C-alpha cells in the first residue's frame, strides 16, 4: 500500500507547480503527477507573464521543475491519473494509467483544459502562432498586421473590437453567420470590417498566415487570426469526485470546476486550480496565482487537521 502523503497534485503546469511549491515550502509531503502536455507547449513564447515575457514554455516548465526539486517533501512522477476516489476517511486514492495507486489526505486538481477551436483547413498547423485564441498572449507579436477574427454574434463583435488595440486593420469573419443591424453598427463605429462569406480555408508558408480563402473563390489578405475557442475538461476526474462544473458561458467559453475564492471545490479536501477552474480569461499569471492560493488553502486545512 502506498504511503499516505499530505497532498496529491494532478498536473504540473503553472497551476500545479505553483500549488506544489506552496505545499513544499510548508513542509507538506506532496506528490505531483503529470502527463506532460501543458496547453501552451506549442507556443513560441509565453506572452504577458512578468519576469518571463517571451520565454519558451518548455524552458519555463523545466525551471519550475528544478525549483520543486529543491524541496525534499515534493515528489514528481510522470504519468496520467485515470481514476480517483475519496475514501470513507475523506482521503484520496488515485490510480495511474500503469495501475499504480497513490494516496493523500488532500488533492489539488490542476489538469488544465482541452482548448477546442472550429476546425477549418489550415488552422491546426498555425495554432499557437499566427492562429491564436488570446490577444493578450499573442497580440503583441503580431501587432499591426491585418487581422481576422473567426467568430460570430456578440462574441465575434466583442473580440473584433478588442483586437483593434493591436491592429488598425481588423475584419470579423463570421463564416456564414449573420449579425444583427445593431452589431453591424457597432463594428462600423469601431472601425472593424465585416465579411460574412463561408470560409474554405487559411493559407501561408509554414506556420505563417497570408490569407483566408472563401468558398466563393474570393480571398482576403490577413497575417493573423484570432479564433473563438472553448475550453473543456480533459477528463471526468472532477465529476467522479463529486465536484460541480459550470455550464460553458457564451463569452468565455469555459466548462469550469466550481470553486470558491480559495479554490475549494466543496468536496472536503479537494481543490481545483488553473484553467480547470477558471472563471476569468485563462492565463499563466492567473494559473500561478490560483495554484498558490489552492496550495495555501490545503496547507491551512492540513495543519488544522480537518
Ligand atoms: C496555444 C496556447 C498558447 C497560450 N499562450 C499563452 C501566453 O502566451 N500567455 C499566457 O499567459 N497564457 C497563454 N496560454 C494559456 C496558458 O497556457 C494556460 O492558462 C495555462 O497553461 C494553464 O495552466 P494549467 O496549469 O492550468 O494547465 P496546463 O498548463 O495545461 O497544465 C496541466 C498539466 O496537467 C496534465 N494533466 C492533465 N490531466 C492529467 C491527468 N489526468 N493526470 C496527470 N496529469 C494530467 C497535463 O498533461 C499538463 O501537463 C496559452 C494557451 C494555449 C492553448
């Protein structure tokens, strides 16, 4: 039978490693289990994280891992948690893909999210580069290029108007979706062009974007594309443990684990941090902060013995 640790952390992205650092510094025995697929690994650099602006994500995660290794109470294992249960004494038992079992008195879920964007030819190979979901992450790197926004309705209007902060040439591409007269007026008032034609694909050399092709044979030159993306849970772990999820909201598009201000899920001893429980636009900074708070809340709970 595996030793009972103070906390098991599922996921070693910004949130999980931040939680583990907080736990380790409070001398809590902590096991970090990670499948190694942080959502921004595909990106060239991290945009907008103070002290790490532009740093390659893999470099950032390696540095975080090295910091955790300095704390004797933190263990790190590569592997995917496939199953988790809460026992009668409120401790947690997790099972990994290879059948291994681990136990802990508390648990922090930090598994990130599955980012899904509409599937059109030419998008996947440019994802994280010239095709992106977050202007605060990537807008600076593509500033001043002619840009498209692939979305419709209020989300599209909001995204396109916002993108004007980074470019004077923004076109909302609705891919056949129609806007209301009021939404058209909003776009025109904000200096945003509108193209409602169905799209057949995106092209350009390598990961660069040079244009959008329409089904009617027309083309439009754009150098970057902001795309509406919805975030989904990567597994059923939170549900299996009895945590509640929010409905994906239209603007943010996140199906998040419900938490309070200290990232408690309502299930005793279970916390959720990072993208998986975010109610604000996802970012590395928010993930770090939430991981820290979840870790601190777990320490308080463990120290108090409840
Ligand atoms: C393409 C892209 C580019 C981005 N660029 C930026 C940017 O420039 N700036 C910025 O601030 N934000 C950016 N973001 C957002 C940012 O990456 C996320 O907000 C942040 O990574 C969330 O951290 P996290 O720890 O919650 O999840 P993640 O970083 O996704 O880490 C979760 C970890 O948990 C692991 N895991 C999942 N399930 C299990 C399981 N069952 N068992 C074990 N391990 C598991 C995963 O494999 C992964 O390693 C970007 C996102 C994407 C998709």
